[in-house]
C-alpha cells in the first residue's frame, strides 16, 4: 500500500476540521491552531 503526501494531508485537515467543529459546538469562538 502506497500512501501519498496528499492522503496524509487530507487526513490531517479532516481531523483539524472535526476538532474545530467540536470546539465550536462547545461554545469556543476563537481557537488557536
């Protein structure tokens, strides 16, 4: 199985987006990444 750099970036971006959504739902309006 070959994992490209793009695949890794997409997984990290998706995880960051989900984390930001979770923080937003918890009431955080400003998050430092």
